[in-house]
C-alpha cells in the first residue's frame, strides 16, 4: 500500500496571520479524520509574503493529529540556513510530543537573498547540508560534537529523541541523489509528471545499488485537488492554470475525481513511490477542505 500524507502549505498571500493558522489547523483536523498517514510542514525565510514558521506551527498542529505511532509528524529544515544544534534541539522537543517517529525532511535551500538574510553561504550550501546532517546525527547518538564549519565547540544534546528519526532528503539531479544514498536517507522527490518522477526514482535506485543502500521510503510530493465530479475538477484546473501555476504544467499535478487521483497515485506507486506527500492546490476553502476529506477515499482505494 502506498502511504498518503499531508504536506501542508505554509505560504499565504492575502490572509491575516490568524487566518493562516486557522486554515492550517482546519486542514490538519480534516487530514486526521480522513486517516491520512503523515503530516509535515515546510521551511522558508525572509519571504515577501506571509509564511508560517515550521517549529511553532507543528507544536500547535500535533495537538490535532492522532497520537498514533504509525502516523508520524515532521518538518522540512533547509539545513544550510540553520545551526545544527538548534535543529537537533527543536526536533527532539517536537518528537517528544508524538508517539511515532519524527520525519526530519531536509532541503538544500534556494534564493541568494534568503541566504544573505540568514547569514548563510549560498555557494557552499551542499557541503553545509552534509556537515549539518553529520552533526545532527551525532548529537542524536549522544556524542559531544565540534564543527569548525558551523563554529560549534563541545555541543551536546541533553534531550534526545527516544524513537528513530526518519531522514527524508530532497534530490533530483545525480549529485543530490548520490548524497541521499551516501548519507543513508530516504528520498523526497519534487512535484513532476509520472515520467519525470519515474526518471528520478530510476536514477536513484541505480545509485543506491552502487552504494549498497536500501532506502526506507521514496516519497513523492504532488500538488493535488480531489473533486466530487469531473466538471468541478476541470473547472478548477482551468482556473488554477489560467494565470500560471508555479511554472508547472497540468501533467505535473493530480487533479480529478477520487477514481482519477487514485489512478494517478497508483501509477506513481508502480514507478517506485512508497508514499505521496500531498500539497493542496489553491482553491476556495470549502473545496480545499472537501479535497482533503476525499483524500481519505483515495488512500482507502489504494489498499
């Protein structure tokens, strides 16, 4: 069975901060009721639009998510922008709030202005990410850690996760896919068409074979809207792409009825995806909530 979980949007345009929090809480409740398998939130900084930060919002959302060991929570961390000791401390605290494993999703980050604002180095972000992963893993193991790259001396973690932490690392180009395999992590694939996703997974599995790595998961992010009928699905698809949508094409999203989205997810599963991380597309609140509810039927149809 392929897992279906929520990758909640944290970016908002015209909403107030209070409305943004209310929307994230409401969609979390809907996903919990629908029986979805995991809940994650993103990470971004120095934005021109309202962006809800990952650690505090997950501390709020975990209260709405089932205390089920098989339905984990997690956060994306753009590791080159963070002090790794701070990440380890934040993850350990969040992990203690839920009985399941915690998903530490990592990204390399983008946008030179974001790096400049965070006093981070855009041109060395790949090396910084690897060093950060090594530091965090050592802290989780109870080691005392020094890192010249991050200016860390004698760091220790008094509050360590008591359950295994899942590492989901983003990657699409070969150098990034090799990093995921070399560091022994699960792969997180960016949104794309089945052909694009299949190509990434095939290249990753070839690299894993050379690295003797068996990934725990291959997670595919998909932008999704599930509708009660084809007419609603088509109308919303046309509206979403009328003014452009994140530089993506209709073939790179999953829009349709329960049966159509189920078929799309099943195709991704056949390509090697173990899990689908759903990002709800921009539609009205009532349609978005209904879409999350219908995802429960999609998940049940995939068993």
